[in-house]
């Protein structure tokens, strides 16, 4: 953790000798995306699979040659196909469930400070704050295996983070960037959960407020992205 604090100190206090870079006023868009798919096909039971995607877009502007602020947008979606087995009076029943079971959205604000080593390479880092929403649905069998339980959860979360990365300039319009470390030292969430068996409520509805404080860093953090500069 001392390494990351040293990095942020260098970013905040270190100047840039790249007067010719003329980054002030430049706008950029960057992002990352991922697709996942997994399949399980055991010999004794029916096959099941999971699928989904996630993406994140950042829109930023250089306020000075060494300071950036911007907004981030994110979206995720996941689906599942699975079979659940219930038993009543010795009679087994297979219930097939498939479809989207979670969707999430996020909006954030970030501030980055840069240290340019030369006209091609540099590091950056800074804080961010984000607001997220997640709606998820899960199925499970009760302990007596008589019924299938459906649990739906809606959660709103607010988090504060820190991150650091590096960049390499490919051209005037394109940069490639990589993450070095990140931390999510504080987050708070509010979740609303309800469970049902068919059309009947089971166990009532619950509301829960959660919060966490964890001043630790994940270091190193591996990840790469592209950045495109537009406008002047």
C-alpha cells in the first residue's frame, strides 16, 4: 500500500516538462467491454449455461496538461438456463428456468492527475465516485425440495474509489492505457428483497442497508483499454 500512496503523491506534486504536448482542452472517449459464456453438461443431469456482457465508457477532458475530469457510464447483463428438481410425495419434477436474471447500470464521476515521463509514456491516477443500480433474480429449491423459490433483489449503491494506470501514445488520436492498481475504500448500499413461491409471498419482504470501509489496494491490477481523442 505504501507504493500506491507514493504513486499518488508523485502524481499530485510532480510537474510535467511536456509543454509541447498541448493536452489542455482535449477531449477523449475510452472504454472496455467483456462477454462471458459458460456451459455445464454433466452426464446425470440436464445441461445448464450462463451468459452475459459488461461494458464501461469514459468521457474525459484535459483541464490542464496534467489534470483530467470526466464521466463514466456502465452497463451489465447476465442470463442463465438451468433445471431445478423438486420432489413431492415421492414424485420428482423438473422445472426449467431460462432468461435474463440480472441487469445493472452505473454512472460515475472521475478525476485523474497525470505525470508525463516523455512525449509517449506516462502514469495517471485519482479518485472517482459512482452510483449504481442492480436488479437480480435467483431460483432455489427449499430444504424440503417441495417447491421452487424465486428471490428478487433490487440494490442501489454508492461507492468511492481510487485507481492508477499508465498510458502509451500511439498517435495524436489514439492512446493505449493499462491499469496498475485500484481500491474501493468506501461503499454503501440499500437493497430491497422479496421471495415468492408461485404467486404467494414467502418470508415477506426485507430491506437492508449495508456499508463497508476497506482502505486496501489491489496491486497490481491488470487491464488494458484504448482511448480516442476527438475535437480539436
